[in-house]
C-alpha cells in the first residue's frame, strides 16, 4: 500500500493521527496532516484504511490496497 496526502485539502481534524499515529502526524502551526510513512508495514493497513475512510476532507489517498 502506498499513501499520499493532499495537504491543501486537509482540514486538520486529526482523526488520521488518532487512527494511525505511526503513519500520520500533524504540523504544529496549523494541524495539517504530515505523512510519516508513505509505505507502511502490513500490520498498519487496517488503521490506515480507517484513517482514510474517516477523513472528512478526503485528503488521504491509498494505492495498491
């Protein structure tokens, strides 16, 4: 799985960080998503899928699920 994020779309809700803290973080100044691991290990897939599904601004894209 490969993850991309669109920081311009991100609304800073932080749900992705709660769902997958080893994969996502937020910028201190504005809360916008920061991608820590573009290709996470398989044991993180379920959490990443949950984060992408729950993202209110659809800023997270998953390829190769």
